[in-house]
């Protein structure tokens, strides 16, 4: 649809590149070890409910059953994930701040935001 998908990790460039290559991630992977981007969009740290609830555990087991195993935890593992669509002028068209580690947004609203951007 004319957009780019970028994954931002809190590691330096080389570990980020290696992480994505080892897992066959075919998206642009960027490192942000100073967490400047995380701070800029207001990402917060989760507590027990957001990081280790039964809902999160079940999602983790489902991912593991599909062969999606986590690597060795590094960085601030309490930082909550989020998904954004940003248009070519820098305007945020979609923002989803995960309520917990398993709270991935449905694809249709993300794709609709991309289409409208």
C-alpha cells in the first residue's frame, strides 16, 4: 500500500539486526538503545498484570506452539509494546498502546489507517 513497516527494538544496531535475521523478520529493524523513540511516544512500563497474567501466559504458550520462542531477555523487559501508523508528514494516524504483553491490535484497523495515510 505504499508504506514501510519498521520494528523498533531497544538494542544497539548489531544485536537488533542479528535478532531479526535469526528469526527471518523481513521488515526493517531499528535499534533504539537510548529509548528516545519509546519516550517520544510515551511508552510505559507494565506491572505483574500486564507482564505475567494468565492471559499473557496463554498467549505465550500459543506462540511457543507455533515455534515462536523468545530469545534471552535483554534491556527493559517491562516496557510495554505499541503499534503506530505514521503518515509521510509525520502525523500519527493510528496508535495502539498494548494493555498487556498479549494485546496486539487487530490488523484491519491498522491497515485502514495505512490506507487513509
